């Protein structure tokens, strides 16, 4: 079985570290944002020249929450079309 993907392992690792580190820093700086819950985020990195997905982070920690915010998250229509416009 051969699987071809545009995911770049180095960029994927950087994206995961950026999400986890950024959320920790945000919760420390603004504890009132969390209100007893952990903040969550997602990240989708697309190569504008080729359209390939280079990094996909669906949440802060897959081991704690398996919900994929990139593909399953409900957001406003403006945010949905931005990757296609860029």
C-alpha cells in the first residue's frame, strides 16, 4: 500500500508544538479565558502554490479529545472560504 500526501512531518511537528505551547501561554497570561476548561485550537497549513495540505492539527491533544476541529468544527461561512480565496 502506498500513500501519497502533502503533509510535511517537520511542519506538522512545528504546528503541533505551536498549538500546545500557544494555548498554555494564553491560559497562563489570561486565566479568565479558560474559566475552568482547557482552551482548544486547530491549525491547517496549505501551500498556496500547489494547494497541498502541509500540516493539519485538529485540536490541542488527540489523546484527551478526538474531535477534529479542522474538518468537523462549525464556523462562520467567511472563515470557511478563506483558504480557497488565498
